[in-house]
């Protein structure tokens, strides 16, 4: 697989993320929830901060700060990908996943001023923070990157 295929994957995954957020926006609306089963609901939420709503109540400056961090991280990851040999497929895949998630959430912050979250896992009294596909891509990418580096 050529490096351009990994960047195409980034575009496809970031687009998938944006489409799912658009569907959540259109069909759920703020604060509304659709119960799928006893573990999963689709609950529309605005996240003005970072992971676990860190910095969410910071008065608005975090929008620009987090957008800048996402842009810088996206540039760094893109360069990292370009400098990674094609034989390191799992590393390239992990970087592509992280990059697609960073871009997906960055688009939200720039366009909306917040990130759209809607995947809501829960069980009994336990509620995991609501998240989105970009967060899933980043999480899987980070785990894969750790595994790749750990194997070395």
C-alpha cells in the first residue's frame, strides 16, 4: 500500500466522523437520547472542552487553543507518516487513525465552537463520558501505536 492510501483513509474516516455527527445533529438534537439497549444510547451533547470535557468551562478561549493544538498535532502526525517506511503498516495505520480523529474533532471546534458527541455507554449507575467516532479512531490509533512501539 502506498502512503497516499493512508492519507485517503484519513479523509474517509474524517468524513465518516463528520457524517455521523451530522446525523446525530439532525436526528437527536441537544440533550435528546435514543436508548439502543441497556448499555448503549445515542445522546446528543456539545463538548466545549477536550477529553472528558477538560477545559469545558473555561470561557471560550479553549476553542482556539484546542483547535491550534489539533492543527499542530495534525501537521506533526502527517510529517511522521511521510517519514515512516511503508513496511511499517501497523504504525502507519495507527497514525492514520489518530490523524483522522484529530481532524474530525478540529473541524467541529472550528465550525461549531464545540465537538459533537453522541455515543453514550452506560451500565447501572456507571456512565462513561459521551464520545464520538473521532474519539474512537484516536483511542484505537493510540493503542495500536503503543503496541507497535512495545513490540520493539
